[in-house]
C-alpha cells in the first residue's frame, strides 16, 4: 500500500515537472531547486524557514492541480524576500505585531503569484490589489489598525530551524537567502527568462546589485542641499591675505544651524556599529561645522541626548541602550526642539513605522538592510561593520 508521503512525492514530482516545462515558471523553479522540501504532517498546510520548505503531505495531495504550483511559489517567494530573517529581527523591537507582519508578507507574495499568472487559491485570506505595490514594511504600515487573529497551529513563516528529525539544524551550512536569490536570478537571465521574475523581486535585485557607494559623500551631499553654501564677504576681508598686503574677500565655507543626529542603540545594534556611527557623525561635523549638533541615542525611547559643539566631544560619547526599538519618542523630541534644521537617523531599520511625519527634513542612514524603504524623507543605504 502506497504511503501518504510516497503519494505526495509522486504528485510533487509531476507538479515540478510541469513547472520545468512551462517557461513562465523559470525563475521560481530555479529558486525551488535550491531549497530542500520535506513532508511535515505536524503542520496543516505549508511553511518555510531559512533552510527548508515544509508541506503537509495530505494538504498537498488534496489541492487542485493548478493550486499546487501557487502554493510552492508562495512559499518560495517568502524565501526570496527573506521574510523569516526579517521577522526575527523585527520581533526584537517593541510593539511589533507578528500576525500583521505575516499578513503583510502574504499580501506581497500572493500578488506576485497573481502577477506571474498563477491561480491564487480562493481560500487565501490575504489577497487584494490595494496591497499590490511596495515593500512588506510599507504594507505592514498600511495594515495598521486591523486586527489579525493569532493561530498557533499555522506557521507559514517558521522562525525555528527544523530538520526532518525535528532537531535544530545548522543555519550556517545552508545558502544565504540573498545568495539563493542572486543564483536563481543569474540562472534565469542565462535562460533568457527575465520576464518571469516578479516586479518587486526585480526592484530588490536592482537595489542589491547597485555598487557600494561612498555613503559618507552621499550623506554630505544630502546635508549640503539644506545648509548655507560658501559666502564671499568683501566687507570682512581675509585677515591672512590682508597681512600680506592683499585686500581680498573672506570666504566662509559651509555653515548651518544645529543638526539633530539620532543613533540606534537597540538590542539589534552592536557597540561596534554604534562607534562606527559616531565616527560618521564626527566626519559630518568636521565638514559642515554647524553651530552645534544634538546627538541622541534611542531604543524604545531616547536614552540620552547631548549637545555637541566640538568634534572632539563625539569621541567621548558612551553607548547607552540595548532594548527594543520604537521611534515615537525620538520624533516627539525632534518636534519639541525647534532649533534643529533636520534629523539624521542612523539605524539598521528594524522597527515599526508607528510615528508621524515631522514638518522638517529627515534623512535615514540605514546600514546592512538594503530592502528597507523609508516611510518619508531621504534614505541612504550602506554597509557598516558590526
């Protein structure tokens, strides 16, 4: 008598063969071949973590043929977008709603399935053209205020690393999800099937493929657009040249009103990253010579704010934080202090967007999180040693 797993194996093989023979699935099949799939009857449907895809064999057998491919692609896209790893990061922040995050992830991947011409199952809860654009973080923000039922039985995104024996597996031994994504994209391009890559995946790949930029220069250019440029002043001649017998104007470089810098010191940020962030603030201070800067540290609230008038003071700043991440208090402090011309936030980007847009400019300097998109303001992505 054929076991359920054997029956599921046969159906899975036929499903995958159909995907291989149909060119519109080229990108998805390249991803699928790089991800181990196991049968797991402890879960009612299907799930993924950083290392495997798990499927209930009876659930897969009972699905209509056209929906089996949709289920596989759905789970593959969770891997492509690194949804589980990002879930783990966000769970360390305060006021994070795991169920809302999973719903946002499902809205994103279900629309991508639809865009790929797949039959999205009618029983799928999170499928709406309203959430067809943007990153998961943006969709998560749009879903604010909606209640999502917690279901401990269904774990579409499973943060545990389980192998077939139910033991903790070695995450480091399996390919990084970004590596998987690049590999699948490269194979797809070699097969001249780039059209099978979903739009949002293409956007992600573009961001990841952009060459590493000198982010300090970009930050300085961004600030430079908002500060007073060099001024030629004939009424106040250059003292240095005047002493040599020349009456020439003095030239003032960049000058600006106070700038508010805020450094993320939450639990997901190392002290090394904090020190490197301080070093970048030091560089900006030396370049623009603002009258002063406010330097805040924040996790769930602003833990410390110091007024800096000399660059050397930054070297004495002491790390103070280590909790979750919530920017509400930070933006309240920024709004309360009317002197600062702008706010520059140095962060890894793992927090909930539960705050209002301020009236003054905001620049996000986001490190080691190239998928993050700003709720407002300008963003600069860069890599920072942790």
